[in-house]
C-alpha cells in the first residue's frame, strides 16, 4: 500500500504490506502495538479476511520498480484504500522506533 502524502511529486513511493497472520505479527511486535494497524474486511472490501500491517517495515521503491513488479506479477494492484486507513498507517509509521527519520518526515 502506498502511503506517501503526494506520490507524484516524491522521488520514490513508500510502501507497507499487509498479512493475514495477525497473531504472529502481534507476538513479534508486542512492545510496539501502536505501530500495528488491523484492517477488517468490512473497512476495506478488497481484503477477503482481516489483515494487519506492521508499520515498522516500510519499503521505498521507484515508480519503475513498481511497474516492473506489477508486470512480473510480484505485486498486486488493489483499489484505492480509504484515506482514514491510510492516515492510520502513516501515524503508525511515524510512531515506529525502527523507521528512518527521512521516511517519517515525508509523512508529516
């Protein structure tokens, strides 16, 4: 999921990934619960089951890298996520003690 505030004007895209392995992620990040975002299927219908995003893991990719991953089917394109969820993701990334400050600054 792209979490940039203005992706068209920035040199790279900031991405976070979701997983359905909720308990595993919670156990791994038990001391950083404010960096996890649960997303219910009712909040974002393209998700078939409840998912979680560990916002301690942010990937920066160029648009060219994203296109390549889409073409090779290593990345799936989903409909735009509601801004309320994207804002939760941004807030959780900013709360992370692991994410680099240069990434956090792009989200403020």
